[in-house]
């Protein structure tokens, strides 16, 4: 099987950006949280990303961001920015999980988010909140396919937060969900029954 993608990557026009932001604003009355997933394809610009974050802040709606390192600065002010280890090292080349307190404080300052979570794969997650660092331990499982685990983490992290869990509890829940997803082939959506069991 062969997949080939041909694309031109460029920022969307100002007109389209404004249209997206306006539509986004109208949708906020019916949401509990927002996840912004950046694939560095030009959808998010500094203007619309900051407008979306500001609109959420006005309504006290948490914003969880999955970003690509070249766009790290445009998501400043988000509630939580959650890069993986590779992305964290692209954003901050000196990032070292072994020096977790110093590294998390530094990347927090660079990202300028309220809270930061760095996923470490099988080694779990590092959580930075209120100047405190917590290491959420990974779960030893037979990994089959990591595809989609990042999306699972951000979705379940957000689900935990809007359900009343603390950030660390939400990270533990997301870590558990990812350990289930990684045991499946391809991108999967976990069922409530799988999460409960």
C-alpha cells in the first residue's frame, strides 16, 4: 500500500481566519472545554489562535493545546499546553526529563501557558502546575501501535478536567487511556466500557 500526499502549506487568508474565529465564538455557548490540535498546516495563525484563547478565557472555558513546535508562541495564554517529549526538546533543546523541575519551569516560561504537561511515552507524564512538578508514572503494557495516543491523551485529559478531576488526576486518567489505546492497531476511539473496566 502506498500513500502519497501533495500539499501546499501556507497560512489561511485573513478573511477565512476571521470567519473561523467568528464561527468558533458562536459555538462556545455549548462547550465545556476546547482542544486546539495544531498540525502546522496553516489553519492556526497568531491572530486567530490568540482570539480563540481570549474568547475561551472570557468564558472561563479551559483550552488544551496540542501544538507543533514551530507554532509554540502563537498559543501563549492557553490553559494547558501538552507537547510530547520530542516536541518539548524541539521547543527547548535543553529539556531533560531527568532534570524535571528545572526543565518544566523553563518550558513553562517559554510556552507561557497556565499549566504544562509533557508526555513521555512509556515513562508516563510530567505535569507542571502552580510551580509544582509531578511525575505521573507510565504503565507497562505490550505496545502495538502508538498512532493516535497523543489524541487520546489530550481528549481524556480534557474529559478529566471538565469532570472535576485535578490536573494530576486527569493526567493519570489520560495515561491509563493511552496505555489501552497503544495496545490496539491503528487510530482508535476507546469506549466508555473500556475506560471503566
